[in-house]
């Protein structure tokens, strides 16, 4: 059967998810997702679920998903006010905005002297304490200076006196675990508000790298987890929320910055198919949503440093993707000024000690013009000259960095993101949630009452270390959160050893792993897991519940002896209140694993693949470490499926406090798209969150068997149902042909496409070969070039 667009249908069988327990949650039917439904308000999401609809603005308070819009008062409109019909954030509108910004930049550039152009291509001192500063208001009258600061997990403060003036939000990997665009939007919106309070109009983030190796030291910082489709959906919500404040998002790190160890000098060898299918798509999605800048990485690719690499910065970024904005170096990632100037770098940070001299060479005048043009284009695109950033004036007021940007509202957002992203890994015998009245609750393990660990070089117990770390004095430990939340227990006690649980009805064991920028983790272990067996031996009748904070995948053999395991990805300062609410059922953990958790005997990489090899042997420091990404597109669960190696817990895994069944599967085709619909039923006693996931496979996708092409978090009341519709287009059944350097669809090859729906990458409930016909070939190459002239 050939994939096509005529009428077609498929019916699947009713499947049931194993029962866990019941939960409570504020009433609603469908959780917020990345885009809005037909006729839904899209003012905040600025996009629509249905590919045939666009988000049109009525006025400053309302916008709606419609097929078309005619300016003026609409017939039947209860509010007799005219529609502006301004289109919000479609790919086409973003492309038009970039075109206009480039035209304005070129016109402005023609009037600028060389001295002004040089100001636009390098950071400068005098930034009032921000991480970076571009003195644009001196170079171009009417513009604002670019005040850059680390994020995006909160506004990073660099001085002890400012500790606690920014909210320490959960990690971006937590956002990935939410599997929910609405959560990404609320998170980014709160972080952006704190950037406004602090006076920073450039956010150095988000991180969008794909988690290739589970040991990577900055895995907790990525919004993508191990899957480019997941990252692409979430990053678009993140970018839209940031852009509404005129804040320039700087997606990072371009490209193949997938490990911290040896990052300054290592070289990556990777094929084009992996670049286009795995490592580039989330960047593309961010640019489609309106990200204004991109940061090049420390590492080398194809033997050349990323910030002077014309294949990365010109061929892939400019020619293949069509990005027109600013390329900014990571701090200290510029090595050769001449190579960077002609190789595609636009702005050296933190200062221009490498690029300014060669940029003044008359032979490089063309390159200087392009560098300044790209910087100006990003500024015009973000509304820098129109004052879209709410802080008025050319420079932020002195002292804004010390302002307290935190609020109860932002702390509530941080707490809700923890709850939306926490993964219920195990829940035998409905151990969670537990009743508290008259119960003796023991909090076991040092981390239950610990916020800082002196052994860490960077970061804290509940937040990873590095440039993205947000120091705080407002964190609440799990023990503090439990004592504040629970008032009817017989006792809540704490002890670092297993003996503390001897007389308990419920033993809550607190575990925490750590990671930080600059170093990869040495293994997947998590400290003090021996407590689980020790508590079980000390008190056989107690419920044993483990709460674990981790920067990524961990070893889980210890989980066999626990009744329940609740996992969080570096949750930040509100860990205490969130844990208390989830353990007692006031809130539900509704996250899913954004990375696969490997089985104990998994051997995924050779040393040549990770961490790489030197001329004088593996695991040695050297200037020419070589990491070969020879696994190609077999990253994350794709590797597990292709190799037939099960994970301990697969990508997309996550239990609930309720019971769901899935039925009424149906496929319909027409007008350039395929829709897969199903019904989710809540058969449990509590309202709960389900996350059906859609995977697509076809022969030419090999060696990959199937890949994620849809997910939806739905909140279903007890005894109720929710309808879910996934929409597919030709880009969802296409692969990148390296030899032809273009995307090829299964239509073009007349191959069968198999669509599967499940609750994780390994738990598929329904599969169906599409049986549509009469399909025109739809170009997918166009999407990867959506920003091209």
C-alpha cells in the first residue's frame, strides 16, 4: 500500500494499562499542549494543532485558530469589536519577519562606519555585571544594548549578594519530561519575566542538544532529552514565550556538543544523515519559532573548531537551514580570528580579542559586513529598535541585577513543573499516594534534609552545576516540605541511616545524583542506594518509597526492593513542597522519561565512539581526541529497538495514579495530511494524566525501526474519556538521503508506512499500516529550508 491522501480507515484493539492507584488533580479535561485547538485561544501558544489552521489576532487580549481571517467585525461575534487578523507566529510569518529584518539591517549597514560595524561583532566591557554585553546603542542610534545572561533554568546570578533574587527553576530536562508544550510555555514565561526584572534582553539558552550518551555532564540542561521530535515541539513553546518580551533566545550549542569531557579540544566525526535527522532538527524548530541567535560550541567537528567551521556555520546553518540571524561564540570558544571571520562567526564573546584585527583587514570587508548584518538582523527581528523589551532606555538601570525577581507566582510555576515532570517509575500495590492520618512517616537518608553538598564543585543537591546554575537561599528540602504540608501524621521523623525507619509505617528514602558542566559523570550510579535494602531489612512491614533526583539516566537495580519510586530531574528549590503534594495525592506525578534508562548489562558504545580515542590510547587527555559518532541515527531508544536490547525503563515510560484504556483507533487521510485518532478512557477512581505517543516507521528509515512523531498529554476525569488526534504530514515519513543531500519521503519510494500508538517507545498498544492511495509527493526538503530566501 502506498501512503496517500484519499479516504482510509483502520481500527485497532482496546488495550489496558496496568492499574497503579488513584490520584487527585485540579479539574480539566485536556492539559495544555504546545499548540491550541481549532477555535481555541492561541494568544499564548501562538500556534494551532491542525496543520490547516493559523493563529489570527483579534486584539491584544484574544486570538483564535482559524483557517482564514477577514479584518473587521465578524458575523455572530458576541463582542462587536473588529479583528485585526494579524497572523501570530506561523512559519510563514516568521520567515517574513526575518526577511523584513534583513532588509532593514542591510539599509542601516550602508550608513555605518567601520568602527560601528566592529562594535557589532564582539562583546565589550561595561555591561553592569551581566554575563555578556554588546554595546549596540553606541554603534546604531535608536537601538538597545544587548545585555546577555545565562539561563534558561532561571536567571543566573554571579555574586553572592544576589543569591536568592532569582527563582531556581527545575532543569530543562524536567521540561522535557513533562511531554507538554503548555508546561514549556509557562516555565519559559516565568523565567522570561525574571529576565525582564533583571534587565537582560538576551537569554543564553535554551540548550537543545540531543542526549547521545547518558553520562554527559550537561544532560540535565537540555529540553530535548534523547529525541529530536520531543525537543522540537517543546522548544517552540519555550521560544514563543520568551520572544513575547523581546528577549532574544540563543539556542545552543551548534553543533554536536554531546559530551563535556574533553570538550575544548575533542573532534567529532558524524555523518550527514545523523546531523539532519538527530542533531539539527531541534535547532530548526527553535528558528521556526523565532529564536534570534545561536551559540557555536567549544568542540571541533570534521577537524575544525565549531566557531570557525564553515561547513557548520555556512553550509549547514546558512545554506541548508537558511538561518539569517546572529552566530555567537561560547565564552572562550574562538581560537583563530581570521578563520572565524571568514568561517561564519558573527559575534565573539566575551570580547573581541581574536576577531577585531582580522575584521579590519580590507580584504575581509565583505566578511565584516556579513557579520554586522547578521547581528543587526537579529536585533531588528527581536524588536530591539521598537522597544519590545519592556525595560526602557538604551541601557538597563544600574542595580537591576540586584533586584528580587522572585514571586509566589513563580515559585508556584516551579512547583507545578516538578509535578508535571516527575516520573512515577514504579508503584507496586498502590503504595502511592499514601494516607497520612495517624501514620508514622520516616524520612531516611541525608539528602532528605540537605540543600548544599560541600563535595560538589558546582551546583547544589537539587540543581546541577555550571553556568546555568541559579544560586538560591530559598530552597525547601523534602523534610521541610513534608513537615509543612502534613498536619495529621502521628510523627514525621528524620535520620540519615536505615535505622530511622525501624518503627515507621511509611519510609521515604531520599536519593540524589549530581552532574555539572565541564565533566561527564563517571558512571550511572546514584549514592546511598544501599539504604533501600537496609530499610527493607530493618522494617519489613513498612511501605518503602524512594524519591530520587537525577541529572539523567541512572542505574535502577536497587528499585526492585522499593514499593514505589518517584523520579525527578534536578527539580530545584521547590522540591520539598512538590514532593509532599505528590506523595500524599494532592498533586500527581505526570511526567514521562525523556531518556531511556539502560539495563545493567547494556554496552552501547565502543571507546572509539565514546568518549573517543587519542593517538596514545583511550581515556587520556590530548589535543586531538577523536569521538566517532559511527552509530549514526541509532541514538537513544532507536538503538535499543534496532539492536533488540530492552531498556530497564524505556523512553516515554511513566506510570500514573489511575488506570487508562485506549480504544477507537482510526486513520483518515486527506488534503495533504493523515490523522490518527483514538479515545483515552480513565477506568480508575481518580482524575489522571495519560500521555499517548505515536511512532512512525517505514523501510527506508532503517536501521531505525520507528521514531516518535506525536505525543499528547491529556487529563481525563475519573470514569471519563478524552479524544486525541495526531496529525501527520510527509515530513513524518521521510528520511535524509546523504548521497542525494535531500529529504526523501516514503511516498516517493512507494513504501508502506506503519503507524503505532503506545505508552512508551517499547509499549505499543496498536499498529497499523497506512492504506491510503493517490498521493502526490510532498517536498519535505522545504521544511528544513523554511527560513531560506
